[in-house]
């Protein structure tokens, strides 16, 4: 029985992964529904050239799209942040809840204007504060999307099928860095109640260092990643004796007494040759993540279930049996198997390998004429 996949992209990194997945799955199966998959992106801009595939392909970002939740300018947390900076804090309001974690001096450092529809300017606190000012809409949109994939699953849930949720977002910008753990906490409460699985993929700072325009920007990026990983370590240590409550208003409180996800995957790029986007989703941080998820989904639909079926039962084989060893990772190089893409790759490499061998001069033999011919007409091969 096939499982169902709910991929949530938070910010630019998650959006790029969802773009790649939607394109590949529609090419392979005709639609996301046929691939038992749903994507949901939470981001600011309606269009994002940085995250779009060649040709401008993206998820559906039209109004009321089931694939896109746009951060709204009308819910900008700028008034609340300015109130915190000025010490004008009213209890039991969004400002009061934000003031619990945002100190007055830090609030004063966040520059105006804050327009969520354009993003949060790389400011982690602004992205986090937005959750408090638009919590009802975010919660309803996320819950609606989760219920939609559960409806697609239907009676299969009684036959051993489950929904595998995967949240993707970096800690290097503003939207993902600010909202990632909040979105995860909401979804965790629902998936745990339904006995579904939840994982998270976080591209780390090294994946983005080529975008840093200065050493100061690089240090800021590292600091945000450090803060995000501190949160992750804390949330992966949740126990029944050490629960966590995520409070956004008197009516929006999410409790968890278990790890916030089954297993987090931390993707550490090499910094120099990593790219955020590529012509073909085979190289780079975002395409590598998409390829890995694509492999899991195709593997599951084919009935082999090598990765997707392992879940928390077999994850100790990957992350160790030590209860304090909480992290697993995968590399930026990813192969889609056993599909035709890998065959095309190997055919190309094999042809070039033969070509290079033919150009070599065997020891003790005079092959100058063939060598000159090959040098003069390499395109003939």
C-alpha cells in the first residue's frame, strides 16, 4: 500500500524544493495527486525568480491556491515590533506574546519597513513575529492542507498507508529561519494524533555562503543557523517529563511531549560549488534535496519502499541507537535510481571516458595520425 507525501516548503529553500518536485512528479505521473503527493509553500513573494525553474515553472501561486500561502502585508508585525522596542507592551495581545522572547534592544535593531509580501529581509525575529500576527490564518491554511492529503489518502489509512510529512526550510534567511519551527510544531500536533510521520530537512549555512556579499553577512548567516540549531537540539530533546508548549495567543497553543520530528536531516553544502538553483535538478543544495525526496516518493510508488517504509522503527540504523544521538544527514550528491536519468548520466560519462582513452597514446606505439584526427574532429564522437 502506497504512502502519501505532504511536502511543506517554508521560505525560499522550501519553495525551490517544491518547485522541483512538482515539475518532476507531473512529468512522471501526470499530476501530484497521481503521485500521492501534495506540496504547500509558505512564503512572501507571489513570484520568485531565484526559486523558479528554467522557463519560470513554479507551484501554483494564484489566489486561493492549495499550494501557496502568501505572507500578507496586512499582518505585518512591524507595529508590534515597534511597540516592543518602545516598551509599550499590552498583555494578552500579539505584542505581549512577542515580548516574551524578543527583548527591547533586539526589537529596536530590526529596520523598517517590514513587508511580508516581499519577504522579511533576512531578519529572523521579524519572520518569527509574523507567526503571532497571522496565527489564525496560518493555522487554518496548514490544517486545511493536511486534511486535504488525508482525504486523498482516504480508506488507504486503514490498510497500513500513512502520510509522511516533510518540512523543508533553511535558517539563513528571514521567512524560513523565523517560521520553520512554528510550522513544524503545528503540524506535529496533528500528525502525532493521526499516527503519521514528520521529518524536517534544513540546508545549513555553508550552502548559502556564496550568496554572502561581505564577511559581516556571512557571520550573520552563521549566527542565525546557530540559533536555529539550538532550537532544534532543544526540540529534539522533548520528553513526557520535559514537554513544550508553543503559545501564540490564548486560543492558539500547541503542545508536544515528544521530539518535534521523527528525524531531522541537516544538509551541509560545500560552499564553493553549491548552487541554489540549476538547469537540471541534479546539482546543488535545493535540487539535491528535491532529488532525494523524489527518490523516496518514486521508490514508494514502485512498491519497493526501501526508504519510506523504514520510518522510526528502522531510523536507529541510520542515526545510531544512542538516545542522545538525534541527527541524520545526507550528502549534496544525490542519484535518482533506478530511473532513466541515471542511465543517461552514465551513458554520457561512458562516452567521454572512451573518448579520453582513445586520445591517449599507448606506450611504445606510434599513433600520431589517429591522435591528430581525434584532435581535429572531437565533435565527430
